């Protein structure tokens, strides 16, 4: 049994390479108005890292809200739990495709068990069963110790078991704290920890992808997932996908009139602030304020749509959609100008329409009680942003290559699946800002053009 379990993480290194390419293709060129770039953003190694970004962060995201729905006895609990299962199936399918049914089944057992312990914790909490809660935590503790040893052995000790255990404990503690505080009505703490739990997984992706590509360099064409260009892509993965996820769940909380609506809306504001602070740090207060206004406007149009839906105001819903349509057209022109034509406004507009359609369909389906469609669209919206990040980061690196020069590290660092992205937005994201600065300046150009038209 031990030999079998050790082999499964080892095969992750082999199976995630084709999975990375498939996911990048599914969400990549042609879908977002962002032409494929070959300047270090889209390589086999960075595709692996991005795929791990998506799968691991989506796991943390869905686990957080599944636990909330379970505690509330919500009607959509089964549907969101099915989405969490679908996330597990994506990982399992990747393993099975190379290692066979037996390896895939064993991985699925391990992964599903650790999710099951979180479910046990939720159920015990609902029943006021303190002994059950402690047993669930003990099972999670045993899981993280065993899984850490598996990964250390599988990676040829490129990953350190003690550090891995610490990282897995952070994952457990973040989700448990987010859940406990939700049940207690301390929603500020809930969403602080929910954001941290999702962000933590991007550090996991960086560490694991670095270990895998170091162990099997020929399978990734000797490319490196730990470069400034890869960091930029991963940072954009985090910011854009988090925006989509928080927008989707904020809209749900809004239509339901939930007590924690203001707090999750604040988390969405914090995501916007992360982007705005980056712009301000390079382009100054004026550029930051211009960007902040644009970004908040498009969020407010979604809010208007939710409010109009709650009031059964069809004219208000149509007005909100019209405003979103105007926004996507203008913003697409801004980005085309900012990137000297590396991003095409027409294709960008189509990509932004996908974003709008996904969030609106997810919300409409949720409001109508069609929860299966709602969560299919939430996952689509989340995954869509990874293609956006790939295209935008590729354009930026192509435009400013000198800001992303790097060389392969001489030695593989010991890691507990952490890395720069585990502690904060990497400084390479600041290289995005010149493009956004030009886009912000474009606000005034296009505004004057409209006034003179």
C-alpha cells in the first residue's frame, strides 16, 4: 500500500504536463483577443504552473463556500458540492490518463478523503458535537503528515516533508478558521481567511511546479516555471480569477439578502484595491484613481443588475447590461492602445462579453433555482480568467522584455510548496502598470472624442 501511494504523487509530475497544455489551450489564444506570446509566459513549465494555479486555488475556493452552504443547509449545497467533486475529477482524470485506472482511483481516494474530513467537521459543528470536530481535525492532521511524506519521497526529496506539513497545516487552519468565524457571525475574519486560503494555493503551485520540472526537465523542454514572466502570469491568475469568483458569490449573497453581504463585497473591494495600489505605486495617484474608477464602474453595473433583479425591474436589468456593453467596448480600445496593438480590441471585446455572459448566466440560474447551471458557469467564469491572464501577461512581457529577463536557477531550492506568491503579490506585477497607465490615460482621450463626436 505504501509503495502504491508513493507512486501516485510521482505520476503527477508526468500527467500534469499534458493537462497544463490542454487547459492553456482551452482558455488561451483566440478566446480573449490576446495573441499567443513566446517570451517566457507560455512555456510547458509555466503552463504547468498555471494549471496548478487553477486546480488548487479552485479547490480552496469551492471548499470554502461548500462548507458555508453546508452549515446553512442551503438548497444549492448539493450543486456546489458537485462542483467540488468535479474539481477533484479534473485532477483524477489527469492522473488516470497516464498512470491508469488503479493509480487514478487511489489518488481520488486520498484526495476525496481529505475533503471528507472537512465535511465531517461541518456536520459535527452543526450537531454541536465537539468530539466529532476534534476527530475530524485529528484525521486532517494524520492526512497532512502522510501526504507530506509521500510528496517528499515522490519528488526525490526536492520537497521537504516537515515544510510541506507546515504548509498543509496552513491550508487546514485557513479553511477551518474561515468556517468557524462564518458560523459565529464574524464575517470580517471569514473573508480575510477565505482570501488567504485561496491565495496560499498559488504558492503551492509555484513550489510544486518547480519541483516537478526540476525532476523531469525533459518532459517540460527544460523550461522553468519560476521566472519573472511566470510570476507575472501567476499574479494575474490570482487577481483576475479572484475577481470573477468574488463577483459571482457577492451577487448570490446580494440577491439572498445575506448578513455577510457587506463583508464579501468588502473582499471584492480589496481585490480591486490590490490592482489599484499596484497602478498607483508606479503611475501615481491620478492614474490609480482613473483605473479605480473604471474597475469599480464595471463592478457597480453587476450590482445594478442584481438590485434590478431583486426589484423585478426588467428595464433596470437591461440598462445594467447596456452599461456593461459600453464598458467592454471602451476598455477593449484602451488595452489595444496601451499594448501597441498586441491586444486586438475586437477580440478583447468578445472575451469581455464571455466574462459578462458567464457571470450573468451564473447569477440568473442561481436566482431561478437552476443550481447545476449556476455552478457550471461559476467554474467557467473562474477558468476563463486564466486565459485572460495568459494573454495579457504575454502581451506585457513582449512589450517590455527587459523587465522580465531571468536565468535558470543553479540549484533547486528546498521547498514546502511555498514561494513568492504565498506571501503577497509578486513585485513583477508592477510591470503591468505601464500598460494600465496608458489605458487610464486613454480614458481622457476617448472621453474627449465622445464629447467632440
